[in-house]
C-alpha cells in the first residue's frame, strides 16, 4: 500500500502533466481537448 507521500507525489506529477497538456492544446488551437482537460483540472 502506498504511503501518503507517494500519493501526494503522484497527484502533483499528474497535475503538472495535465497543465502541460492543457497549454500545448491551447497553443495548437485544440479547444475541444483543452475544454475536456480543463474540466478534469478543476475537479
């Protein structure tokens, strides 16, 4: 079973990855994908 520090680390990594993908999709004009990721971002 993962410890709390592992869970927090995984959450931060996932959040950072999502931010990178959102920026990339917005820069490339893929607003449908951006909106789907934005929904996930605010969860």
